[in-house]
């Protein structure tokens, strides 16, 4: 059922954005030219399908509700999809800055129109950030796919099961032995379970964290959640970039390759000094650099591979 039409702020390359979402989410699916996502909403799981039309400079998105496990407020669902796809993000000021730097623009131009497909909730974003600490992307995502199946918060459509992220109660009730297939440290398992339990008990309320700065400060008050984890959770949930992430090993390697033409990693101060030149847009620059690095390492036709 068609539930609405969205008109994203241009430029917006819908196909590129949802295809590259695979580098930071196992919940987003791009198939037959459409975006598919299961969401937990209003006490039910709903499957949405989004089809892009128009152009990068005049984008249009048609949103369809394909299936749901219970009653659904379609206006609420449409707003959730609008937030999820980041259609309101204005990248033009960042592009104006990036064009002034030949190295950065050579990385950004192939990704023109890219917008960050966001997590469906701050809880989801934080759990994924915890899992992905100090672990290779492919190993982390293998664990995340297992977590979705274990969580069982799914919906079937035409013989295929699509999963929304497990509810906090499910993770809070898990034992460390239950979570061993994630192949992360027990310390991180305990952090995941602790955060989930606090949400279940009402000790914390992520829905009350209305902006990125407030969310980042609140997350860093949680035991076991540091700057890297809190910042990447905010990036995933809000689609803003408050953090360079100089301690990220992939970013250290990417900066060394793209800015210095060398293999291996540069030190954290070098990353910080290299990207600080972009001021308020240093976080957005970081995101695009990491997307190009992921394309180079894991494959993709938009990679600036000859840089």
C-alpha cells in the first residue's frame, strides 16, 4: 500500500545512499532498485519499501507499507522513514567547503548526493557501535546478523524474513553465554545488557534525548560507553557528524593513503590535524573518507580507487 511521497532536500542520490548503507547496517536492504526495511513501530513490526524516482537534483521517493504484524499509523510510519533516510539533510554547505580542497573533493565528488541512512533508534545505534568496537567490519556484521535472527523481531513477506532490531527487553534478559555468537568481549556484552536493562527499568529514556549534543553527553554518562562509541551512535542515529574519530584505525589508514600516498596508519594527532582544516565539516569529511575506504576495501563501483 502506497502511504506517501517524500521530496528530499537535493542533491540526493537515493540509489547510492541505500547501497552504501551496507557498510554501516545489516538492517537495510537494496533489492530490485528499491529500499526495504523492517521497523519496530507502535508495538508492531512493519516492512516498508521505498522506490526512488526523479533525479539527484530533483529527487522523489514513494513509500509503501508492504506488511505489518499489527495496526499501524501510516503518518507515523512515513515520518519514521523520512528520518531514517535523512531526506532533510542539506549537504550543499559541506560540498562548498570540499570543493576548495582537491584531495577531499576527489573523494567526495564520486559520492555526490550521498546521505547517511540512519539507525531506527538511538538504542539500535548504540548497540551496533558497541559491537563494532575494535573489530573488523565483516566480523562485526556477521555477529549483527546473528543478533537479528536471535532477537526474533521479524516479519515474513513473500517467503523472506526481514528483521527489525531486537527490543531492549530481549537483550536485557540475555546471559553472556547467550551472546557468545557475537564474538565480542564479555565486557561489551555486559555494557549491552546493562544499557538494555536501564531502558527496560525506565532509568534512562533515549526518547527524551532530542538532539545530537544532548544524546552524546547522556551516552557518555553510561558505564562502559566512551567518546568513540557515543559519537558513532549519535552519527548513526541523528545523521550528524560531531566527531573526527582520530583513534579509528580505518580512518588512520585512509588518511595515510589519500593524503600522504602511503600504506599503513598515521598517528592520531596526524589525523586530527589533517581533518581539522575543515572546521565544522571535519566530521562530514570523515564520513566520506571512510565510505571511500570501505568501497576500496570491500568493493564498489563508486570508489575513488585510482587516488
